[in-house]
């Protein structure tokens, strides 16, 4: 092959000669950064994505469609909806990260994905208060639990942040009929590490399907439903923050969660009681109870970044 004399000095730098030369050229260019973790992560990302592109052999049209899909995912985000988080969830990315990180602390409660509906600055309630601002006639759910360290000692003053869908399967930011911050709130654990509150039994629901992620699910012939659950973020100084969910043991779609979020240790017992019976005999209608035990591993407490406002 004839090489122009003025290009001889560039051989071995950033001039591409064939498909095999692209990856090492890119990896070499990214070595100059000062952040070693960033260098490591981006090198792995480039290596694996380049390997995927070689194996998949995307056509130009397919590649352009993929780029436009990512663009539309970004455009679908707003203050009340995060399509990027939703995409990561339905592809199993979020759950895999959680499961991998949970394996570092096998003695603590398992985590779950944060989901696209977490909001910061939820209202603080006293123990025993209700999250339901509408006082609906839907089945009441009494939730109780403890927050403990791995040695069994109670964690006093832990912040237990809770949010959930309504009995019709909508979070309040999706439903103009619900007050702002309805079915959201946080509580502080007592001297015994205990918390308890009242709410309504949540329903399962479909994830939003009016954007690019919905198109993807339809193309894959997948249903969009999540089983009924409550979300929790448990925050306490000196401990790793726990992001978790508790699923109803009788929920539909428990075995086919669209975001793959159900793990066996996060299935809770939603126990039904007749009116006038059980631990809350003053209830005039049948109701449910749920008990949770959260075990925190020692670590650094950090709060997650809310995907919506």
C-alpha cells in the first residue's frame, strides 16, 4: 500500500486503517484523563460496545434509528417523568446494578431499583399517621416495621421515606385527581427502631407506554405491568442507604414484573382482616396489615437523586 509521505508520521496515532484499528485508537485517546475510575469505566464501556457493534453488524439505517431512539428517550423526559430511568428499568439495568451491589452486604436487607417516580422533600409525618390525604374508602393498609443494624441493635431516628401508587394504579404526579404528595411521606424510627403508619392498599400498574420505551415493549410483545408494591428509602447516619420495595404476595404480575424488580426476599405478606378483628378491631371495614424488617449495613449515608421533581 502506498502511503503519502506527509501521513507517515501519523501511523499508529488516530488514523483508522480498518475496523480492527478503531477500538485501540479510541482507548488510547481516553487514557489522558486524571480520574482513574472514569478511565476504567469508559474503557470497559468502549470495549464492550465496540464488541457488540462488531457482533451485531448494525446497518447504517439501524444505527441511525438507534441514535434517534436515544434522542427521543431524552426528549420524553420532563419534571414529572423520566424516560431514561424507565428505559434502564425495562432493560434490567437498574435491577442488575442493585443485585450486584447487594451482594456486597449479604447480611442486610436486599435493595431494589429506585424507579422513575421517586420525589424528594416528601412531607414528614408522626408515627401512626396516614399517607392518604383523600380519606378514600379503599382498603386500608396498616404498615409496621423495624430498622436494625446487622448486629440486631435498633437504628434510632432513621428516616423511612415511603411512596406508592394509588388503589387505581397511579402515582399522584400522574393523577390530577390526587393532591400533591399524596401517598408519599417520611417517618423517623422510635427508640426501639420501630415505625408504623396507615395508608391504602396499592394496586399494580402499567409503566408509561406513550413514549419510546412503550414502543420498545410493544415491539418485544411484553406487557407493561408492575405488581403492587410500596417503595422505601431508609436513611440513617453511619449506614448505607437502603433503597427497597415490598411486593404484595398475592399481586398479579408478581412473576412477570416488566422491570424485573421482584426478588424473593422482598415479597411481603399482605394479611387481610375482617372488620372488627385483628390488630385494629376498630376498623369498620376489612383491612390489610404488612410488617417489614429492614436491616442496614454500616457505611456512608447518601440520598438518591430524585428522577422527577
